[in-house]
C-alpha cells in the first residue's frame, strides 16, 4: 500500500490540573503516528471529535500538531503529547489527520476512537 499511516494513542488523567467540583477533567494523550507505507507523507492538519459522557461534542480543526507539520518517511514514526479538557470524568476522542504524499496526493489518516477516563472509572 502506497500510504499506510497508523495512529496509536496512550492517555493519562492529569489530576493536578483537574477540578472535579468545577467539572474540569484534564487528560494528556500521547499520539504515535507511524508510516507503514512506501512513500513519505506530511501531516498538514488535524480534525478531532471529542465527546464527553453527557454526549457533548467538541470539534477541533487546525494546522499541524503541536505547532509542527511533520514529514514522516516510510518506516519512521512521529510522536507528540497534547491534552484535552472535559466536563465529565469519562469521554472519548477520534478524528483524522489531513496528509499529503510525496506525489502531492491528499488523503486522510484515521485516528481510531480512544477513551479518556479517570482511574478506576472504566474496567
């Protein structure tokens, strides 16, 4: 496959920045983007769909990730850490990265759904 971008997420509850009484739950997530294809691809933009336990949805769109638009060569990976704030102790995130291949073709790399939850709320 010419373009094969795989995305994995690891999450962490950030207790010291959270305030449950104010309905503020802060989560950090580390994303690993791996190019398993045969051509280089550059990440141009992101689209996140963040859903809390009440069904409230936030959509976030913007250029790059953490101020970068990384070019990822075949066999390479790019990792970054960012954060999200929810009003509930449980939620989820999913989305896509807008990518461009070395040949100029645009495509989206899916970000599979992953959970955000404070410890001991999901089993």
